[in-house]
């Protein structure tokens, strides 16, 4: 899977999707998705990178707890392994649901 394939999966949710962040004053109404390749977790063999692997963070932002939006993301990610965590961002007054995957 590539970042482009992942983008297509996320786009299938029907939610707005952007890599890393929206432009200043350009974010759509919540909910929306941001994703980024945070770091690599490469597979090595014989002292070299045998298989490059990106660790990608998919951030779903919602105004209130939104199980329907989470279900849409989780359905889109159903073909790959993911981990999930949740936090409330006081300064932004929104929830961040973080999905972590490797591609």
C-alpha cells in the first residue's frame, strides 16, 4: 500500500481529507481528516533497508464524540491493521481520534 492508496481509502469516507494540515483559515467544518507519515519503521536485511515502511498517523477531528464518523474511517481502513487512541484538545474544543497504520 502507498500513501496514495491510503488517501483513496480515506477519501472513500466522504469526509474532507488533507495531508498534514489545512491552510490557515482554510479548514472545512468538522469532521475532517488529516494524515501524515510521521516516521519510518523500515524492515532491514543484511544491514540495509529491505522494505521501507511508513508509520502514518490518521487524525479524525470532530466537534463532539462522533461514532458515525469513526465507523466511516474504520470501514475504510478495514483491509489494513490499525491502532486507535482518542484525546480532547481543549484549545481547539474538538476531539482528535488518532488511527496509526503502517504502509
